[in-house]
C-alpha cells in the first residue's frame, strides 16, 4: 500500500468519525475544524461577517512577531494619540515601560488593551502602519471577509467570520510564543520607570483545566460582538480549533466548547438554555433586518 493511499484512508476514516448530526450551540456563529487539515467539520453561520472584539489580538500578535522586532526590548506606554473607548480601563501607568514579549503575553492571556495598543505604537511606521499590516496579513491568509481598524478589538468595526478566524487560528498556532502566551494561566508583569508589578490572569477558564489541554486561546467581548472564544484543544489525540462568536452569557462559549468535545467523542448533541435560544433568535432577526439572514443549519 502506498504512502498516499494510506494517508487517504486514515483521513477518510477520521472524517467518517465526525457525527452527521450537528450539536446544539449557544453561539450564534461558529466554526470547528481539525488543526491537521483545517477543513471545517462544523459550521453555523460561519460566513457571516460580525464584530470579533478582542479576538482581534490574535492578529495583533501575528503582526508583532512577523515584524521581527526584539522581544526583549523595553517599550514605553505612550499616552493615547486616539480617544480611548469607554471600556478601555487599564491599571498600567502611562510613561512606564515593559518588555515587548511581556506586553504580548498580557495582551493575549489577559486581553490587556493598553498593551496591544502600545505594541502597535512601537511598530515600524507607527500605529497606522500596524493596522495596515493587519489587513495585509488578513488578505495573505485568505481572510477575504475580515477587516481591522485597531489592534485591541475595542472597536466593533473589527469584523470577521468564524470561517476566516479558523484560518487565523491555524496561522498563529505556528508560533510557539503565541501558544505559550495565550495559554499562560497567571502572570506577574514587571514594569520600570517607575518600578512596579501587576498580576494578570487568563480570561479563559478552560486554560486552568489540565483535562482540556488548551494549546491556543483568545476570548473577546463587546456588547455588539457578544461573548467570543477562539481556542485550540485536544480531543482524542487531535487538535481541534473552536471558533465561537456572539454568545449570550459569559459561560456560553465554555459550554459550547464542552458540547463540541462531547459531540466529537460520543455524538451527543447537548442542550442549550432557553435564554440563549431567545438571544439567538433576537440576534438572527437583527441580522435578517440588516440583510443577512441565517444560513440553514
């Protein structure tokens, strides 16, 4: 038996193991893929263009690392040159300094917005060049329905699709730093001028559970985007990418991740709370009114 035939048989068996019936999800939009081939095994409104909140920071991290600037360089937290969003609270002091790698870590694991903003300010050519690089990278990855206007995700004009975000997850997963930083459970950030420390925690509770084996993670939330989660975790020996967008409650993406895992392992479809169903109907009605009706499930 040739190597090609063996590979095709193995992949055919793997795809055949995916249950035909789709699980019930609280997230209004979703996409799931095995990381080894990138093909979607589950899609729910996966091509709908929606705000993605702080999931944006995965693209931010990719642009930072591809610039090749020294990760050990100390960077100053400049005063904002653009008005901060109402939800842009930070404990970091303007004028203080932190190493680039530590800024990247807290931007990913704790979704620190001032850190993501500052990384963009120190990019060659500055903030506007950084945002341009984000959009150029999206085009290079084939993320044709994605658009970025800032590096933090605080703007609802950062928009993408669940299917596009699978492509982004596959790209960032190639970087060990992004995998490590995004799954750090707790971290003490050290600053200078003045010297002080701040404690940070990961915004994804599943990162703290060894049984999940989370290898990549990014959460997001805006009123317009709902609760969002992009995560890569192991299921029966294979890495699975979950993209869950616009969930009703803070625990809904975690619940969906659990339903997807059980679905792959047992075929169970799971149940979704009535409040989440009502939220989904309301959001689908809003999309329909805007000219984007939900796809058939």
